[in-house]
């Protein structure tokens, strides 16, 4: 590891004494982001939380954060809505569409349970048709784009899919999927929980209608702030469901007269504003490795994947080297929860995934070979 990366990693104070492989759940925060969070809390109190100065600061923090996110994702600030997390972003899109009885939602069979539950509730309330698109079977062979095209129906209104599947780590050919859907006048909602902070992204070119993400996973920001990209053409048709003072423009008497014309249209009211500066600092912290980040993640993933494949009692779900930072594997004896607990007792952190039943390890660009080697030797001890 280079001295620059050594120094970079040392700025994660809470990685000391542990081997961390749960960035797909929540990243650990770097020191500058933690400091920014504390300073912003102090600043807010100094201004007087409910003062004109504090209000101006809140507006500025929102603007700066949308701009920082937009720059990172290859879009413009007007397309960004600040949210709390991925689920909120997905729900904004799901509930803002003008549904009619008989409309069809196509959703992949690898989506997070929170999004699946929201789609089922939409189905119940609006008498919608919902079909699972079998993408899990394409992990090692097959054409996911062909399957999407096969499962679209004349009444399909929305396709719901992740850019990187949270359970298997498969990176989907999203741009091609979007093109297929748009050719059939179908909008696309993307769960970007595992892609933002990993893949090099240009959302303007990608053209997905809705792209929901969070700052607390691979960006290593504070929990409680994320965002939703809404393509300008899609914003014209997406109504706000949750409405508050941030989403509206008022006249001289305080009467709301219209919605905001940009991403603020879907924002609501009071938020934990100090989280915004912490997220900006976290994003900026990764900037020195912006070009190398994704190749480094893939390199470290391949190293872990190769080590796992040398164990006869372990089976990696993916038969070729990972395309991102998620590596899912199974034990022959199925003792997944026991292994994860055994590892955590030794300050090595992974998680169990229920569908498919497996263990998921996440590696970042600053994950070290020593960490991976420690993980592997501890797994070998557990297996015996």
C-alpha cells in the first residue's frame, strides 16, 4: 500500500483494531467528516437554531450539498432532492407517479425488502399488476437486458431495479436497460444504495428517471442523509407526496402558491442539517482517489474472491471475479449466522443475506490485504 493510501486510511479512527467489511450496510466515517459534523452542530447553536441567520445557513447548506452531490454524480444541482436515505428516495418516486388500476410494475427479484414492501402496498391500494423480473439467474450466465425486455408488458409503467444488486454484487448493464424501457415508454427507478461511491457515474448520460442513493454507505458519511436524482423530463410528471415548507413557494402573505421547480419540490421540512456538511466532507475526502477508486475496489474484491475460492468448504456465488465491492459466499455446512457471529467476536464485521442465503463481505478501496488475510485465516479457524 502506498504511503499516501496509508495516510488516507489513518484518517478513519474507528477502523483501528477491527477488520471492517460492511460498507454496503454503513461505512465508517473519516475524521474530517466527524469534525465537520461537530462543527456544524456548534455553528447551528451559535446562530440561534430558530433565527434568520440560522435559516440562511440552512438554505446555504442545502445548496452546497446538492451541488457537491451533483458534481460527484455527473448531473446538475436542480436534479437532486435531499432525503434521509435510499428508501425515502424510492418512496418519493413510487408514490409520486399517477397510478391507475391495471398499471404494471416490473421489479427485479433481487430488490431490498423495504422497496418490495412499498411496491406491494402500491399494488394493494391502486390495484396494480406486479411481476418479478428474474435477474438472480443471470449472475453467472444469461442476458439481463433480454430478460427485462421479455418481461415488459404493454401496460408496464415502471421498472424497479438496483444498479448493483445488494445480495449478489452483480453490476447490471443499467444504461442498456434504461434504453430498452424508454423505447417502450416505461420509466426506471434505480436503487443506487450499492453503486454511489463505488462506480464512476454520470447520471445525465445514464438517463434513468429516478436514482435513489444514500451518503452513509460507500461515501462514508453520517447516517441520515441521502438523495434522489430525478431526470428533468420525469420531474414534469412526478407529483410530490410528502409536502412541507421546503417544497413550496409562498406569496407575500405566506400562502403556498406553487411547488419548487427543481429537486426541492420533493423535500419536506426540518432535517438534521449538520449531516450535510459531514457528507460534503466525506465526499471530498475520497477525491484524491476519484480516478482509481473503482479499479482499486475491484482489485481488492478479486483478491478476496480468489482467497475464498481456495477453500473447499466455501462457495462464492459469482463464478468470475467481482465487478464491484460486494462478495457473496456460502459455507457448505450452511452455518452462516454462526460464522458471522464468530467473526464479530474477533472484531471482523460481515453480514448474513437471507435471499439467496449467503454471507456478504464488502471491500472498499482502502481495505488492506492484511485485513483480507486476517478474515481468511479466521474463516479457516472456524471451518476447522
